C-alpha cells in the first residue's frame, strides 16, 4: 500500500500518515523561532538579586515553616522577596524542601485525578512530579489569564520583552488571535516565565518556589530544557492560532502541550527501553485529542476550533456548524466524523498503553490511571454518538473510584 506523506509547515518534518507521527526523534535543524525562545535567559548582573542570609530574609524566616495560610490559602514561602534570583550559587536544603512542599500543595489543590495517581509514586518521584506539574499548571494558568505571574523588575513595557514579542510575532508570520493588550500581557508573562526556567539550567536560582523545586528535579533526572521550552511554546501557540488546517498541524500543537509532558514524566518514572519515548509521545497525543473533542463547546465559545478543518470539511462540516453547538448532532457528517476522530485517537491510545510495561513497576499506576480515566471519557463520547453538547462528558465519583481500584490492582500487584 502506498504511504501518504505530508510536510508540517511548523517543523519541516515529513509525516507518513499510515504510521505514527513522531517529533521527538526528528533530526531537523531548529527553526529560528525556537532559537529565539531557547535564548531567553537571566544573567546575574541584569537581574535583581537578594542574599539568602540578608536581614530581611531572616526576619521572614517563619514563612518557611509552611505553605498554607491561616485561612487555608496557598502561601508562597518566598512571596515576600522582591528579587528575581538569589545571590548565592546554591540554595539550602530546607528551602528546597519548602519549595517542594509548595508544589505538592498546589498539585493537591489543582490536579484533581492527577494528584490521586501521583500519591502512589515513590517519595522522590512524587515530589518531582508535583514540581513539574506545578510548572505546567502555572504556564497554563498564565496563558488562560487565570493567574498573574510576578517577575521582580520585569514588565510588558521592558524593551527586552517588547523585542521578544516582536520577534515571535514576526517569525510566526501571523497576527495575534486575541486582543492586543491581552497578547502583550500574557506573552510578556510567558517570556519572564522562560527566564525563570533558564535559571534551572544555569548557576543561578530563581526565588520562585516552583523553579527552586524544578531545578532540583531537573538535576536529579537530567531533564532536557527543550521539552520544557516546547511546553511553554505550546501555550504561546494559542495566541497565534485558533484554527488548525490539518491533523498534522494539530499534532505539532498536541506534541508541545501534551507529548512533552509525557516525555518528561517517563524520565521521572524510570525506564530502560528507548521505545518508551515513542509511546510517551503517543500518550500525550491521545490525552490531548480526548481533551479537544470533549471541550469543543467551550473552545468554540472562545472562537477556538482545534478539530482539523480539513477533516471537518471531508465530512461536510463547516466552522459555523461547529459553533452551532447541539444542532451539529443533526448533521449527517457529525457521527462519521466522530467515528473517524475516535478511531485515530484510539490508535494513539493503543500505543500509549504499550508504555506501561516499560516503566519501573512502582511507577506504573500513575500513568495507567491517567490513561484509564481518559480512555473511559473517550468511550463515553463514543457511546453517546458524539453528543458532547448536552452536558460535559466526565466520570462520576463512583466511576473514578471503581476505575482507580481496578487500575491499582492490575498495575501494582498483577502482571501487565
């Protein structure tokens, strides 16, 4: 059978559509836009620094005792410090532990089902996964406008931030798909977020607890910066694109926001067979495809259509049809489209499950639970013939408990 192939305009990678797409092993030169993103960093001379032993820090030392306030709110143990980095080259262990506590509490509050799966990891892996989750969660919150990240000394009016935004806009070749003021504010925050990330790979340390803990995690597991940079790039993509012409275009987006997460997680979980990286990439694609089909209504209300336009058109479905909501159920092409989309997602699901036997046994439950939850959501959408409009498709508490118990027994005690 002749293989169909296509070149993705974002990466220059040729895809054989009859087999799995993979970006992690692609041998291509980095594009100029990726070089601009990777060059973001902090120098000791250009950032406001504070000594760990400074008097103002000592006076606030009691804040290191906990990350939960008197009213139960999450408290940044270093939130009182108006400096971007520490003067010292190394950070004391008690501060690193406090930073991990902050990340773990943030994860407990915001990760939902993910946090449940993390609880059964070995202690070091659990805390590192929580640090990484906190990093991803905050990036997503910044992009969505749900969180305002603070970088002492930084602002959207800073010439360096302005230049970065101008370079990214020029290199994407598109105008922002959001209001200009929103674009400038969110892109600037993500620019400074990249600066914080750079400290995890340099002999300086951010005062942000997420990046204090993340730096320790990165050093423990030798996590490549490109994977973390790519995740932030995925957040930036949402400011430049609200439509995806082909599945290959969508794949590149899914890789950045989801596959990179799987690829980082397996470094923490532990594995020996390099095939695990291919399956981890597929894991991210499967989960993001499930998110996309489940959230069609919410996304279309924000003028975002992630479903590939080329595939929709193949079944006679227009953008207006998608924005029409529940009336799409009467469209003769919707059910065939759903069947085709779910079949494609299941291809990546099947590859994702091949990852589990390759992971350290004590770490398998965490990804297995996440895969099982998303598999169940996809099955529900299929059973409802694509009715994602009447109500949000989700699992009940009883369903989650039953599924979690089954997965725990299978992947913790039984042979896979």
